[in-house]
C-alpha cells in the first residue's frame, strides 16, 4: 500500500477566491462598458436627444412646406404666393424691385 504524504499548500486556498474575483471583474467591466452597459445607455440617451432635435427641425420644415403647398391648391390660390412662385420660376422681377442673387442650393428662408 502506497501512502502519499504531502504538506497542504497554502496557495490551494487562493484558487477559488482568485477565480471568483476574475469572473466578477469580467462581468463588472461589461456591466459598465459592454454593449448594453451603463455607459452605452448614456450614449444612447445622448444620441436620442440629438435625433429628437433633428426630428423637430424636420417636422417644422415639413409644416412650413405644407403651408406653402396649401396656398397653391386650386380654389384657394394665394395671389401673392402665385406671383412669387411664377417670378421665381421665370427669373423675372419688376423694375421697382430689388433683386438679390443667391448661389445655387442656397435656402431662401
């Protein structure tokens, strides 16, 4: 019969706590920096605020364009709007008007 005699190692008691610390550190890091972590949530909220601002600007521009289109419908044609659009399309102006030349692509508003 063989008997093994050895001294108990003190490092054996540190293996389980070291593994636990490593696993907890890994998950702790990903809780904050991961794809769905706390830091990412703040970035998503900031991006949502920027996109909401852009959406509000686009909606305001759309309402303004809908108002202009509403003025050009049959039966409710605004004479000033019709005059403005026809002059813009034909590049004409009256003799007593001041003409301001814009570069192509510049917004009138």
